[in-house]
C-alpha cells in the first residue's frame, strides 16, 4: 500500500469528493482519492438530472467533452390520481443550446469522466478500496484505515464524501447527532428502460437529441411523501419512485411495488411500452434537509455532499449541492495549507461559507417543509385528487352553463376539503415554502 | 410490460458476490425481529423474506448497497453492516 503521507485524503469518488479533489489537485496539493467501486460511478445512483451551473463551476465547459445523455429543454410536474393526470410544465428553446440548464446523465459514465479529470489534474485515484475507519491522533484526524493489507494512509486533512450512508460520519467520527433517522430518508428505486432513440423523441415530442423530465406526485407514491420521475436518456428512459422510509414501512409498501404500480399508470404505460429493462437500482435520498445536517467539520476533517445530507428534496437537487460543497471544502483546505493551520477553527470556515451560499440557505428556507409534509401526507394525495376533480369538470363540455359549472367545481372541491381547511393548508404551505 | 418482481430485476444487474464473506450479517438477537420485519417491507432488493416457519431470511447476494436496512436496524444491534470489500458487490453499468 501507499506508504507516503498525502496532503489530503478524499473518501469517495462522487461529485462531492471529486469536486473537492479536482479543486485541490489543480492548486498543487497532493491528493489521494479512495473509491470502493471498480471505477468512479460504479456504485453511484441518482435519478439522472445534472445541473449545468454547479457542474461548470467545478469543471468549466464540461459539456464539450463529458459523457452526457440529453440537454433538458422541457420540465414537467404531473399530479396523478389512479386514472388521470394534471400537468404543468415549461419548455424553452433557450435550454437547447449553450450555456444549457441541465442534462440527463448516467452516473456510471459521468463520474468515471470526472475521475479521469481529477487524475489528469494530478490526484491519485485508488479504486476497489473501502475506507473502514478513521485514524486519530491527539483528537485530530490524521488518516484513514483502508481494507487493504497495511492499509493505513496519512494526510493533514480528510474529506468525507462517502455518500448518504456515511458510516464514517455517523459512527467513526460521531458528527451526526444520534442515528440517521428513518423519517429523514427516502428510499428510491429506478429502472433504466432501453428504447430506440426515435421512439423516445416521438413519444416525448422532442427534436433530435433533446430531453424532457417529468416529476410526479400523488397516486405515484400512493399519497406518501415522495415523488416519482421519468427522465429521457439518449436510448433509454430512467423511471423511478421514492418515498419516505417511515411511510413505506408504516404503509407496508415495498419500493418495487410502487414502481410497478407507476409503470402501469395509463398515462405512463405508453411512454415505456416495448422497452427492455437494462438495470434496476436502489438508493437512499437524504430528505431531512437542514435538521439532518451533521456538523460539517471536525479537527482535520470535513464532510461534503450526501454524507453531509446536503439534498434539497423539494427541488430534486443534490449533485449540484455535492459539487459546490466539495469545491468549497477544497478551497478552504487550500487556504488552510497556505496558513499551515488544519485546526478545527481553520476548517470551520467551510461550514461558514456553505451557510452563506445557496447550499445551506436553501436547506434553511425549507427546513420546516419536510416535517410538515411528514405530518400531512394527505397533501400528496388530496391535492392531486382535487386538481383532477376540478379539471375534469372544466374540460367536460356538457351543455351546463359556465356559471353553474364553476359552482359545481367549488362544491365538489369543498366536499373533499372544507374552505377553512383549504385556507389553512395554503397558509401553512406558504409559511413552509414561501 | 408485465409486473416484475425484484428477483427478476436483480437478474439484469451485474454483481460480483464475495462468497463466504457476507458484508451484512444478521446477528442472532431475539430482540431484532421488529427491526427485521421493517426490512422485509422496505428493502428495495427484496432480500429480507418472511419464511414459512416465521423466521426472517436474508440473502446478501443481490444487495444494492443502499443502506436502508442499516438505518431501519440502527440502535438495535441487529445487523453487522459493512460495505463489500473492493471488487465485490453491485456494479452499476448505468447508474
């Protein structure tokens, strides 16, 4: 095993770890990255949308060389009942060219590309290696113990980018208060379904190579707090669904059953018809937001990305928070080297800078929303249902005068949810989201 | 498409199973039943199964390494949970 001492050890080659490694290696620091997979990305899962701005902040003009699927030009929200959909969406040609807004990607390919960039920048990337423990000396983290023979490796700073299931953060370092709670996490499953390129473009109304996304709530999660999604790749569709772990268990529903239920929905079935399943994936998603964040730094150590529970579930953002947290950690560590100070006070600047950025600001803004939705899952069932009732009346042409029609809609809606309750819902939603 | 169970779906994934060295082990703990019953429900790979004799079975081959069972059993000392050693476990070709 590597005997020499490094400036920085990074545990985990996802967007957070590689974002940190790239930033530091470019500044001339001696960086080693450990990845447990066969290559970066081989253990990594996400729905599939990568945001251009945050990615570009770390890897300038990445879209010119990185393996991407489709630039997203159309984003949709679907509110589903068992046999109907209310749709809302936005499509713009502006998203079809530079500088782009987002792309669908496969992490197995994209993370591998990031890994190569990091190696080109001078970092050492060691795959197929599990980091099993932290090495401390006099209360300071000084290295890691890997699963390899004589696998101790030392550095001035360790960056934990282990992902959502971060054993090191939660157990070895004790930076997560208590255990990671089951109501702070969603379980998501996804399938990659192969279809010919032209078929995808016909079904989604897309021009050559352009992409669309659909986020789905309501019946898709049986009213549990969660969402489903459909993303277009070049020659496949990613379809998945996730719900809070606590809701799944209490409702006795398996994530795969939810996914099969989703695939059978009359509005979704034709989109994937005739496709061949290429991969089935499962993953946890941090949904606890601000309240679930561990302390982001310790003596000689910082926590980045999903390991720090940095996900904005409401806006399905995660990889961007990972990249920016990694980059920020990298910059703070570069500064620490300039000062020669790796103490807890020096690394505290990382948490401060994240707190001043959109990363923690957004999590703070929505800090009451996950608890609110957790306690009011009926919103995930009721509102899609109300939208369906109202739209069904609105779109049914049946010789009833419009004035009467409006009264029917209001009466049917209020039967489901009294006026006062609706007003309360709206007020509370405004309080937690506004 | 007709409904597919987890077993059939795992068949399309690529695994390298570390035979004889399970990364997740159920510790023989009688107090662990409630936690394990949650795993039977929520494991995305369906690897925890309720057997006819009432015991809960588990097969670590086919694990997607998501950590759901680790969280569901946290604080109960039901599981020994580690990541598979390098070269082993699931290898996502898409991700």
